[in-house]
């Protein structure tokens, strides 16, 4: 049980703006024959999607503070991010699994009021696909 909780926590934290990684932990655990790869996959995906959803909520509520001096993104940076998001639309969320750009992308989706249902569907597909690749690679090479 601790294994699954630690994987969930790592996947959750990795999806937020915290500098974390969950793929190595998933790869390590999936090679343990005593653990279910499908349960590990579900736990990691659920934790990562929930972390991205926290980002989405932060984006929804942080926008009202964009004129404050402490706001972490400049008006020019916000304008660039919004322009990119509008250029590719909600389908840019398929890149939510990509390191460095994925987490801020989920915040921008919240800021720009992407509907939660479409956000969850697209982000779940992206995050699940990434974890399936990690599991396949781990089972093949480890």
C-alpha cells in the first residue's frame, strides 16, 4: 500500500509546478513481479491528472492577481502564453506530459477558462499515454 501511495504522491507532485519526477519510480515499481502493472499505471495516471487539475484551478483563480507586483509572470509573458494557447487551442494540452512546458500549460488552460471536462479528457489521454510508454520501456529493458 505504501508503494502505491508513494507513487501517487510522486505523480501528483510531478504534475504541479514543483520540480519532481515520477517516471523513474514507476519504472522501478513496475519491474517488481509482486506489484500489478495495471494498478501502478492507474495510480500514477490518477495522481498526475489530479496534480494537473490543481494547476488548472490555480490558473482559474490566480488571474485576478496578475496586476500585483509579486505575480510570477510578466504581462508580456502572459500574453505570449495566451497567444500560443489560442493558436493551438485545447489540443495543445496533449503536450501536458512534456517536461518544463507541460505544467505551465495546464495553468494557462485554467487561466483561459478551458472547460474542466475537456481539460480532464485531453490531459488524461496525454498523461496515460506517457505512463504506458514508461511501463512498456521498463518491462522491455529492465
